[in-house]
């Protein structure tokens, strides 16, 4: 059974930094893309960033240059380093893994709250 355990959310002032971590278990994730999504109140869930097994990354335009995603294939973890945080980054952040060939094989973490406020 695949499980994704997130950690690292919290309250931070504008301009500050946070690091989110996600530990995946229950499968080999060699053929999975690992990523982070977020959902703000009243808005749809959106992709923040994702990383493939070989380290290729992509980011939402809104976080490009401020956020960095990294993956440790040996530990089955994916981290999201968030710098220069803005109030509009406030959302519940979800870890996600999706199989590169079978897109229906996708799993979600429980979510972690990130609040950017002074």
C-alpha cells in the first residue's frame, strides 16, 4: 500500500523560507514522477513542481525561481524548498506520485498547511 507522509508546513512571514518533505513507501518509485501540488481556499488544486526519476524538473510559472524541488531515489523522498514566500503562496500543499506510463496510478499525501502572513 502506497503511503506518502508530508512534513514541514507552518506559518512564515513574507519573504521567508520553508522546506517541505515527503517520504513515500509501499512501492518502488523508479517509474513515478514525484511532485507537489497546492490548493488555496476557493481555488483548484494546481501543480507547484514535479521531478522525474532522472532529475528533470518542471515548475508552475508562479514559483519559478523561488521554489526548488529535489528527489532522493534511494530514500524515496521528495522535498520542496520554498524561498521568497508570498502571501499568495498560502495553501495546503500535497505530495503526489504518478506512474509515468499508467497515469491512473497516482497517490496523494494528506496535505500540509503553509501560511504566509505577517
